């Protein structure tokens, strides 16, 4: 195991690893454990009582965080016809069609964070599916990124829309904001996201759903939360 740095060790001393913290208490502690010289992202990690190998136990969705993520999301829209003007008016950073698909293919261009495509462009987008997929950038109807409602999609993304999706280890990792937000704004974001994850519980999931819930900063130690209390949010 790699040796942790001095700042991490100092932060670790502030956290009782045997304790399950209340949300507000954990968020207060987050501010104290953040010792990096930049505004760290606050990450939520939730291990669920589901088996992701089964289609009926997948957990995936999107939610708009009330206070955003603290990150400026660059949006690439792949569309044609009148939808190009709609996307430009809505504030997309890049708008076009096959020329951007070729740019990604030939130049390995990735100056964007989210891709939105109209349904009639998916045949073209499929050409770069193997490039976008591993990076988590492939447009998908379930995440609202394959749609003709471009204005709404772009506004939601710019406002702080995040996607949560269970991975092969049954864990969801999602950012809930920046340390500079402070406990109150982080708490609002946290509650909206956790409520969405709880609401998305598959009917096929049996037993304890929220197996473990942890908060951490980019460079800081994990802070375990009381999962039982979260079910009551």
C-alpha cells in the first residue's frame, strides 16, 4: 500500500474510524480534513445491497443538485437542422454534427465534459461509441443526454445535473460539491442525491440497501455515515 502524505496523516487523526457520523457532523468535519491548497471536491461513495450482474438490480439515474457541483460543465451537442440553433441559444459550448465525431476520432479531442445528442444523430454517434463509452461520455436516454429537448438538457447540466450509476462492485461514486460550499449547501446537495438513490431501489433488491455510506474530499480520508438514519431523510 502506498505511503500517505503528511497532510493526509494529519487529516486522518481528526477522524474516528470506528464511528458512524451524522450527516451534519460529517460535513463539519469535511471542512477540517481538507488541507490541500485547492478547493477540493466532496465525494459521496455508497455501497448498495444489489447485484449489478442482474439487469433488474441496476441502479442508475440523474438528479440536479440544488447548489450545483462547483464545476463548469462543458457541453458538446451533436445535432442537425434547427436543433443546432436551439443548442447554441441554450448555451452549449460546442454544437455540430459529423465534423465533431471526426474530430474526436482523428484528433483524440476531448475538450468537453458531457455529450448530448438528438435521437436522429445516434447512428453517427455510434461510430465513436468505443471511444466515448469507456470514458463515461456516451449519450444515453436514461441519463437524459439523448433527447430532442436540448434546451432543458443543457440547462439541467449547466445547473448541476449529476448522474449516479452503480458499478460492478455495487458502489456509486458521485461528487456533491466543493469544500468551499460549506456544510449547509453540501447538506442540501447530499440529501437530494441520497433521496434519489433510495427512491431508485430496485424491487429485486433484498435485505439492507445502503450497506455503507462514506464522504471524503479529493485528498482526504473517508468519513463513514450512519446509513440507518439516511433512510429516514
